[in-house]
C-alpha cells in the first residue's frame, strides 16, 4: 500500500506586497507530480509575481512555499534550480553572444562539472525542441519562435522536476504555438510537472489538467478547465459585468 | 557530428603557431641584445599578463573592474617592501604578495559584486583609490609619495649554482615571457571550463544565469581571485624590473585604465585579444614617447616643423598618451565594439553563416 502521494508543490497563503500594493494576496494551491497546471488571469493579475516568489527572485511577504516537502522561503534562484525547479522568462533572455548549444550547456552544467558531459546533455535537449540544426548559431540572432524553444531546451537541460513556463507562446504565430503545445505535451509524457502561464485560452484549455485563475493578486477560481471557464466570476473578470 | 580529418588538422594549426611563437620569443634574446628592444618586450609581456588577467573577470565575466591597480600595487609593494626592509628574497616575498592579493580580492568581491553595471565600476575605482591613498599616507611602510628605490636584488642561487644576478634585462624577459604564456594557457583552460561558461552566462544576463542554477557572487569571486593573482604577479615583476615604485606608478588610476584598455582594444572575452591589445598599446605609447607621431605629421607635410603648431606638438604630444588612449577607446567602441580581434572574428562568422545560408538555399 502506498500512501497518498505528497504534492510536489504547495503554495500556502502566499502574499507579496510592493509598498501598499498587493501583487499577490493569500494565494494557495497545490500541484501533484506529472500534472500541467495552467495559471491564467488578466494583465496585472500577479501571475509573473507569483512565479518570481516561487523561484526565489522575491521573498514572499507572507505565507510559505513547499517544493518536494522542503520550505523554499529565503532560498535564492540558483538554490531553487538545484532543487529541481526552474522557470523561463516572459521576455526571453538568450545569452546572446553564446551559441545556441552553449546556451543549453550552461543549463546542463548545474548537474555536472564536466563540460563534455554537459555538451552531450545539451545536444539531447536541442533534439527534443528540434533545434539541433541551429546548434552553432549565435543565440542573439534567432527569431522569436526559436528563442522561446531555446529557453525551453535550456531549462530542460537543468534536469528539473518542475518547470515554470512564463508565456512561452507569447508573440508566436499559430504554427509556432502548435509546436510549443506539442513540446509541452511531450515533456508531460516524460513525467515532468509543469506550471504554465498563458494568455491563449484555447491552448491553455487543451494542455492543462487544472487551472488556477488569478485576478488583482487573489485566487479567483481553481478547477478543471471546463469548470473554470464556465465559472461566472471568471467570465466577469475577463470580459466585464455586461457579458454575464 | 565528428570533425573531418581535415578540420582536425586545422584545429592543430593554432597549437603549432602558438608553440612556434613561444619558441621564437624564447630564443630572441640570443640574437637581440639591444636593451631597448628587450625593454619593449618586457613591457609587452607585463601588459599581456595584466590584460589576460583582467579579461577573466572583465572580458568573460562582463564585470568591468577599473580598480585592478589595487592588486597590481599589492603585488609590487609587498614584494618590494619585504625585500627592502626585511631583506626577504623576492621569490619568497611573492608568496605573501599573491596570497594577500587573492584575499583582498575575495573581500572586495564579496562587497562590490552585489552592485551591477556602472555602480560596480565606480565601486572598483573607489577601492583602488583607497589602496593608493594608503600607499601615499602609510609612510613608515611605503615611504609615501617619495616611493621606494630598490637597492638591489639578491642573486638567485639554486643548489649552489648561481642562476642569475638580475643585472641585465634578460632574466626579466624570461620571467615575463613565462608568466605571459601561463596566463594565456590559463585563459584557454578557463574558456572551456565550467567556470568560463558560468562567467560568460553572467556577462550576458545575470538574472537568467541565476535562474539556471548559477550562484552569481561565488563565481564572480572565483574569477576575480584568479585575476588578482596574476595582476599582483605582474605588479611584483614590474616593481623588481623598474627598481622603483611610488603610489602613482604602482597603484595609480592610470594603471587600472591601461589594463582595461589593453583588453578592450584587443578584444574582450577572447584568448588572444589582450595579446593584440598589449602589442598595440606598447607600440603606441612608445611611438608617442619618442615623438614618432609628431615626426610623421611633420614628415607628411601636414604640419610645418617651424610653425607654432609643430613646436607645440613636439613639446606636448609625447605626454598626451592618456588623451590618445581615450580617443582610441572611443573609436574602438564606436566602430569595433568587440575589439580588433573580436571584429575580425565577427567578420569571419558572418561570412561563414552567409556561406551556410547560400549552401542551404542551393
């Protein structure tokens, strides 16, 4: 008999204040291993702030975050990454003057001190995102779609258990978005857990097992995708009173 | 993808060229006896060591320290003071000198690496100024602004045999060459190591680097400590070679600026950039000092030797090296932001990717 599996991530009443402004207030939810959780909400709802709190860029003002049972408060982003949780950036951050391969090598080096071994890992991850043919290009010269894929390859190379993807489809055309959707589903098949911020509702409905809706820093709703989109409060938050 | 035998042969080419260059430099003093030529070469080697050392933290790590004179001065003063006042031979004095520089680097780094961009640059200048003022005012130890004139270096004796008595420039030539080669080799190792990858990631984007598991301050500190080690070594060599140090020539802001220029003009973040930069800067400062530039302007007929301008240039241009350096840096940053070597590399890369694109289209 195995016990009920512990959640991989627990967000417990997390609040983040900037001066008097509550960017997150009293947000709680949990994630089980292997799931994809969609994090949605209008602009300014506090999605990226929550990412920053979870990954150690900001200390939460209140509340606590547990990853694999371990309390993260006060940890720096590099320590969080070593524990197995890593994020991508809404505004992509390629290491512009390094080659595509070397960008991924940097990610892989968190798990090994050997550069040749890191290069092996990096090549594998470039295959996963179908960018092996671009290995020797400068990262700074890539078009946006490939930059987004490079971000994903780079975080995959850190061998994470939990991936936080911040709008990896933002600014992409439909074909590129479809690529990313397939990539996210592939990653899920390999057993990784993912939290995804996305504005494209169709995409988020397709990939998410659960959805958490933030509005003005608070958790507005949580549930299965269909449940959430038919929730009148969520519709109001997105479209305004008149549509209800 | 395995490299073809042909490309493997090409990869050996830099090694062959490098070894040939070092061998040529090693036998040079057998054929060239002119003290002037040897003097220029020693200055060149010293500039290479400093440029390569700075390049580790400044070029690869993107942390533009304009305070490396602090480590240069620590190296020079520690060795010279210990030799002059305690009679400690410089090859023993080097140990405390280098250790002190590395410890100071760790402390300075832990404080200043919290700062980013221009704030870090300003802090690095301030730290070096603190050391210059200390050298100026701690008179019992440093003899203040008068400086220390070295009365002699004891002969180096190993196993009863005298290796050298340091009376000519040749031993300094070989020490400079050896250390310059070591710094180039260290840079080659650094570039392919985890440390080098991490420093480059930090240069490109600190937040992204941090999110990928890189503890920023720790890796910056390690690179700065290696950098300070070689900078202090160069300082010690300089002090022994010139036989005189004072706060301005051993810890002055000029030194910090020249170190940065060597790397920037040659090409930061490349193995050979500082070598190219050192050659250019030593040649330029020598040309200015000996008025070659003025002679050139007059010889070309642009300036009349008898006129007021000709006289003015002849009297003043030789002291204007800092001014010329400034112009040179402005030009480099405007037209060749990656330095002379970086500019060439970019051109090659462009041509290659254009060829690749053409090949892909065909």
